[in-house]
């Protein structure tokens, strides 16, 4: 028999939970819409004007960017928002967290720059980079990281309006820079560098907004060691994402380029890019609406179970319906979003969509590990997922060619969803 708290007015409780989730999702719409529109326009520009392999080069460049921004963005800044949110700007503790986050970011950027120059061939060899290109790339990463650092300060202070406006500016500058450079007849490698540097320039208005709102007090004294240690726990989770997700994606694309060609890899990349676009929307909504609610309910097991079940019951059919619609219009959608050259990618979509459905439900469950700060288990899942994926690719790519990549994706998240369902079964029961 379920607990009494679970049985009181279940339909009303579910309606309230659904209403809160949907209202929160709608509130993030403008920023997410701007990011999505920018991503779609960028994909179209590189698919049409970047020549054969343009789409793959874009994805590889964005993946390269992610290798150097994951630690600050998904580690330091996540922790910074958590610890700054309840504090008054300018207080001693506020300054301590701000200084520790800035110090960790500086250390990560210096280490990343050294790795970039030492490993220029395996990391950036496909772009045929000169020393100047690498230096500008490192500069762009530094500017972009500083911008995201400041937007984390804005989010911690609840300045959502400023965050939305700056997200629109970021998307517009990136797409505008690529369009201008390609129109001038410059190669794709230079257009991609312009894309990064233009996004980095968003730091200037972001800095002005933070200064005007009094969110950047002058820092003095050494970095707080206790604050740095606390933020270091979030860095550890980000390291697992970097090693077992971003790096795996980067190496997979390298393998596909070597095994097939840039032009052939574009077919797989079109499918992966389509997936990336709606994954970005899902991730942004869940991070801003679902995860904070989970964290607040961490001490209320009955309410937490009810919330998780309700969201899963909403997401499972809604995601299946949405992905089925995309599959139904695939012959029209691929040329519209990319180019007629990647129409052959239609044969790769079915396993990709099945895998994405399982991935989204798996992530919905795994957010609970983050809310409960179970770092060890979160890292273990990331590592196990990467090993499973690598094994599946080793078996399926030689046998099925490009189709082996989405097949491995579907099998990987099918296994993970089953495992997470068993692990979290107590939260899923009525």
C-alpha cells in the first residue's frame, strides 16, 4: 500500500506538478529560442556554403571548443551559481566564492592553452592551424569563458532578463561573423575562428551589465582555499563529462573522417546536428526547470518520487510523439535545415531517434544523482557509458558502416535506460 502522502488527491497533485513544470519551461523560451535559431542558421550556412565537409568541420570545431570550456562551464560555473545565489553581492563570502571561481577558471585556461599547443596535431590538425590560428583560438576560449562566468553571476542574482538579452547577442554575433567571412570568400577554418572570437566579444556588454548592477565587487587577498575545494567537487563531475562524453564524441568524429571521408561523414553529421539542436532545447529546459526543483525536493522523498514520476509520464509519450513527427517529415526536413547533399542521411535517422528517446529519459533519471551530489556514482555511470559506447562502435562500424554509429548510440542508451530504471525503481513505484 503506498504512503498516505502519495495517495492524497493524486490527480490534483499531478496537475499542480505538471503546471509548475510547463510554466517554468515556457519562461526559458526566449533564450532557448535564440540559441536554437542561431544553431540552425549556422548549420545551414556551413552546409550550403562550406562545401563538402563543411558541416563536419563545424561540428568538429564546436567539439574542440567544448573540450576547453567543459571544465569551467559544467564545473566551476555550476558550483558558483549554487553558492552565490543566497548571498548579498559584495559580502565577504560572495567575494570569496567569486575569487575562487575566477582563480580556478584561470588555472583551467592556462592548462588548456598548454595542452592545445602541445597537442596541436591530434586536436586541431584537421584545421591545418598556424601558430597564430592557435593563439587566436586560445584567446577566443578565454573571452568566451569569461562571458559565461559573468552570465553565471547574473543567473545567481536572478537577472534573467539580462541573461536572455545577452544570449540573443551571443547567437547573433556568432552567426553574423560566419556569414560575413564566408561571403568574403575566406576558407571555412577562418570562418570558424571568427565565430568563436565574435562570441567572445559578448564579454564586453556582459561586463558592462554586471558592473552596472553591482555584481562585480573588487577582489582582494588570496583565493579562498575552502571555497576552491568546494568548487572542486563540481570540477570532478565536469572532468567525467569531458573525458567520457566530449572526448569520446571528438574521437568518434576523427574515426569516421578517417574511415569514410569528410563528404560522407557529413551525412552522419547532419543527423547528429539535428539531434544536437533538439538536445540543446531539452537540456536547457531540464537544467533550468527540472533540476532546481529536484534539488529543492531532495529532503522530501515522497514529493520527490511523485515529481519524478509525473515528469517522466509527461516526457515519455511527448518525446516519442515529437521524434515520430520529425521522422515522418525527414525527407523535407534534412534539405531544409542543411542541404540536398545530405538527403542520404535519412537512412540513419531511425536508430538515432530511438537512442535519443532513451537518452532523454536516462538523463531525467540521472539528474537525481546530481541533485543528491552523488559524485562517485555519477562519474561511474559516465565511465561505464563511454566504455559501452566504444565497444559497440568497435563491433558495429566495421559491419554496418556509417549506420553503425547511430545503432551504437541506440544500443548504448537502451542499456543505460534499463539500468537506470532498475537502479531508481524505488522512485518510480507508486
